[in-house]
C-alpha cells in the first residue's frame, strides 16, 4: 500500500495497529451517508429530512405550569436517525455520528387562562407552528471534553432556521446533560421507542 493511503486510512481510524481493517458496519454506513455534515469551519449543517427520522417523543413544559415563564413552552419533538436508532436497539449504545434533534413546536393559541383550549378530543394543548431546533451529535474525536457529545442551537424562532451552527460552550448545554441525563448524555426516560 502506498504510504499516503495508509496514512489516510489511519487518520480515518479504519486501520488498527496490527493492520487489520476494524471498521464496523455502522461506521461504514456512517462514513457513507447518514452521519452529521460539517462546514469547513466545524459548524454542524442543519440535517435535511429530520422529520422523516425516528420520532422518539415530545416533552411539554407549558407556561401555565412554569410560573408563566417556561424557557421552552413548546412541545419538544425529539428525533434520531433511523440508522442510529437501529444500532441502539441492537447494541444499547448510540453509535458515533448519532444526531439527536429536538424541534420545538408551539401549542395552538390558548383560549383558557392556563393556555389550553377545547378541541374535538377534549381540553388540552395541541401542536401548532414550528419554533426552533436544537441538536446534539455523538463524536468522540470532536467532543472528548463533553462525554463525546457536541450541542448546537439553530435558533429559537419560526423557520427558516440557521443553515449551520457552531458547537455551544460546555457550560451552556452539555453540562446539564452531564449532570442529569439518564445514559450517554441522553434523557432516554422520555423516549419509550428506545426501550420498547
Ligand atoms: C438545564 C438543563 C439543560 C440544559 C442547559 C440543556 N438541556 Fe438539552 N435537555 C434537557 C432535558 C431535561 C432534556 C429532555 C427533554 C426535554 O425536557 O426537552 C433535554 C433534551 C435535549 C435534546 C434531545 C435529546 C436528549 O438528550 O434527550 C437535545 C438535542 C438537547 N437537549 C440539546 C440541548 C442544547 C443544544 C442545549 C444548549 C443550547 C441544551 N440541550 C441545554 C436539559 C438541558
């Protein structure tokens, strides 16, 4: 093998010390297509088609239950790539390249003082307009200082969202996940499809 090519493979992590190819199937798929895409200056590019990913759940923290001032009064719709989801279901581990994406979705305008409204199915909170995107990426090479996950904010407002986003400081995002998440920086207690 040419020296340059060997160096390239080592850089990609495809070649182990004894010269055997150690790439796993998930890694191969990752390199090919489903992993995160980055700009030249290391910003995460807003993933395309995430509403077609596996939908994990929608925590809701309405103003009425948070002294009228919830930081995120919307539904928090959480998605993960199908490839990462399948790998997690098989192994119990989120593979390198996993993206967890949380899209905020406002509730329909309330007619009652707690922000709820009446619809055909009853009184409650109903999904309305999209209002922001946050994402996290598992990448042990880029984010060794935050337990292998980077955090990104694409805007807390109506679409269009930012096309790309820089990694947020550890104190802004990762630290709360380090301190409080259930496993590997993810709040899996809310994501029944991961476990059932
Ligand atoms: C004060 C704690 C806290 C901070 C700070 C925080 N998060 Fe989270 N994050 C949570 C909780 C709790 C959840 C679980 C779902 C929910 O309640 O929305 C969550 C869920 C997420 C998810 C869905 C996947 C998962 O890990 O469960 C993403 C993506 C995410 N946060 C990104 C971010 C980003 C980006 C920032 C910084 C801009 C951030 N978070 C800051 C507490 C926090």
